[in-house]
C-alpha cells in the first residue's frame, strides 16, 4: 500500500476494461474510482479530488477528447487518454485538447503503469515539505544529513545505500522506477571507490542490502516496498 495513495479516476464505457484496470491499479497501490461516461465523470470530479484521470476517447455520447477540452477550462488534473485509434492525427488531437499523454489500445498493463508514474512525477506535488526526520519503526532517518539512527546509535550506510535512501525519501509514498534509480546512482550516487553498476539487478541487490538495515523482517518489507512493474517506494510511519 502506498502512502499517500494517488487517486485515479478511470472513465471508460466498457465495464470489463473499467474492472480490469481498477483491479490492476489497486493491486499496484493506487486508489481508484470509475465512471462509465462523461456525465458520471463530471459528478465524481465535482465532489472528489483526483491525482490523474485515465480517459477513454471512444465513448458514446460525449467522447474523451471533448471531455478533456472541457475539463481543461477549470481543472489542471493530469489526463491520460486511451484509444483504439493510434494514428498521428488522433494523438495530436488528444494532446491539443489538453491531455498529458496518449496510449493506444491494446497496451501492456505495465506500460500503462509506467506512463501513469511518469505523469505523476512531472506534476508539481503540492509542495510536500520534506520533514527533517522520517520515522521507520524504531529507526529515524535525518533527511538533511542523510543519516540513519536507532536511538542514539548512528547506523552506517554505504555511499550507494545513502544515495538510494535519499532518493526514495525525496519521493516518499510515490513509486520510483529502477531506471530512475540507475540514472541517479550513475550520476554520482555511489561514493568514491564504489562501483555503480548500471543495471536493474544491481539496484535490486542494493535494495535487498538496504532492507536488511531498515526492515524488522526484510522478507516482508514494511518501509521499502516493491511496486510491481515499476520499482520501489519508501513508506514512512
């Protein structure tokens, strides 16, 4: 479970697709609401706040592009359009209407997850102020100094572990992809003398080592969680 969970609104007239997407996104840590048409979507948007809208273009009545154009007059909520029509003109029309991204059907669920994560990363998070300390069970992480403490005892972290924890803490409650972590470590995240292997396997190994230091039970991680199909997420108390 992510904390805080991003709340996603799925708008699609196909009940099967709404159900499948809802289950998939919930399984990956998101809060999900669903609407079957533009009118129901407007009712939900009138009473709830969403972090992202996944919107089908080809709907009976008002289509997704028309709804996007109208919503853009008053909402800045990111919109990801889904459509069976993947021609260039259709993609341009969707983006010109105010959508943030465009994904042609059929698509791999993992690609949808990555697109959603990428959009959410680009959205300025209502400046969640970074607290000086994050609590991880009996541990205390100093976000300014990048130090991990248990009571009065300073727990040693390697340079790579420090870089990983600092990056995950900066996006706490939000998934960070392996690609991002690889990129960050490759730009100097590792301390002098440490080898920064730019591979997903290397990241997984470092995450496993870090879990041994911060998790009561590394096999059942509570704080450093795996987000299936994306990467990792830090969840503080």
